[in-house]
């Protein structure tokens, strides 16, 4: 079976790229190992949530994905408050000051996954989907690549796109070098009902034992992301419900009053991954296959959607170049994305190291830095413009 583009990985980023390429005139295929997500019948909340930037919302709107999401389960972020670990340093961002309607929109992982696949399924005449299906081998040659599937079918394509996550199988097959390190932390996630209104404000506390974020959900619900060392994360997961609520209340300085747990906590390991090359002949990486960053800025999925947006644009606007897997063409995508990825990766990595440090001099400097930045509107404007893209 011959294709122009085969996307391996059907998460939010990979599926979005497939939709973005549906009218390109190219033969597109997507391979995903897991069954497509579906929404539960009950009114439970997904503990894994995303803060989607206005730029990403615009991209998803252009794909007709955003209209598929239940707006009653989406919350706007009008303000952001970041607190240092000395109980006084603070950095504030406002959508009003930035001239925006909102800083971000909070949406559940399963809502976004299901919405993306709902649109993808309607493109079956333009995008061939193999799901659930595993890839077993890839062979590259000068003019194409051959992908063997677990049902023994062979897909021939001029371009493979790896969108298969931070432990990318595609990346390993291509022998692309990476540098990585573990933060020795886990992101503990759970949702709570709050006694006080969150006022559509995202709050984050830089603590000496990790970072805690409470993100607004509809009504008086909040989603917690607590980046904690592995021992503390294990303790949090094992706490009785009431004790976990008290821990979260104390860590958040009782900003939202009493908390009541509404979803069981879960955790995922936190790692930094830098990929030496985003592209190779007949290969491009996007999403977590192309980078892994600390979640303290909430920018992981936005970084991936910017990859998909840029790669789709590169392929569609390639001009007279008929070979969409040409290495020189793919280098355009790599050059366009490199600065954004490096900036976000090293910024989050540096902040994590700075605040996860017991040195008293650094403690004074980091809190002083937060306070000074809060008094410099031009720097704040630059920071927020990058996050909104």
C-alpha cells in the first residue's frame, strides 16, 4: 500500500497533523496502537488536563476540532499567579493586560482526544487509519520507506512522521540521538471541589520540595498538578482521601479554602528529553517524540501542536517540490521549530533546577527575580506573548 505520508502515533498531536493534511492532495495514513478514546457516560472528570494556549485553540478551530468539545467542561484562565517559596515573592499575569480574552483554556485530555478522533473518523476517504495496529519494522532507502505492520501488511511512503510519544519507537528505529535526564520527580494529578471560587485564575507555587499548580475547571472545581520528588509522590498517592485534601490545602496556602477530592490521584514520571535532530531523510518528529519538558509551564501539548502546525504548513506550502520527504524540505521545518523548542526546554529545565535547590543564596535570588520581573511590564509582555502562541 503506497502513501505519501504515514503518521505513526494517533494522539492529539499526530491526529491533528493528519487532519491538517487531509486536503493537501497527498495520500495520508495514520497508525495508532491503541483503540480511539471514547467519553464515559457518567459526569466524572479526567485528572489529566491541558492548558491550551490561544494559538493552539486557533489551530484546533481551523481543523474543526475545537467545535467538537463540550464547552460546559472547558474553563477560561483570565489570570495567572505564581508564588515563590518565601511566602512573599509573586509574579502575576493578566489576559486584560495582554490585550487577550483569556490566557488559556483548560480542557480534559479525554475531551480533546475524543474531539480530535471524531473529526479524524469523518475523513476516512482522505486519511487511511490503521487502528489498533502496531508497527513492527521500518526500512529506509533513498526514495521511500517501508513500514511493516503487525498484521504483516507493508506500507510504502515517502515520509514517516514520528508522533509516538516521549519514548518514541520511531525515533529509536531511526537511531536519532537524544540527551535526557530524569527529574527524580512525578507529576501527581487529581481534581478537587473548592470551598472558594478560583476566579478563573491559575495558581502555581514554587516550593522547595517541588511545584504545585491548581488550574481552574468549571464552577468551583480545580485540577491539581503537583511535581513532587518520587518519595513524596508515592506518599501522596497512598494518603487517605481526607489527608490528601489537607496536604493540598496547606501546600496551596489555603488559597481556595477547603478542598474535596473528586478524582483519584494518579502520577506520571517527569523527564527532560532533547532530540539532536528533528528530521532525517524521509522522517520528521513531532510532539513528545521531538521533545520532553517539565510540566511547570503547562506548555507540553502546545509545543507539540505548534510542531504539527508548522510541519503541515511546510508540507502544504512546499511549492514545486513534489517529494514531501525530501531532506532539504524537512530541514525548513526543523529550522522553524528549533528556537521555540530549545527556549521552552531550557527555560523549564532551568526553573526546575533553580527552585529544586536548597542553596540559601539561590533561594534569595530566585524569589527576588520573581518580584523584580513582576515590576517589569515589558519583560512580562514578552513572556506572555510566547506562551500565548
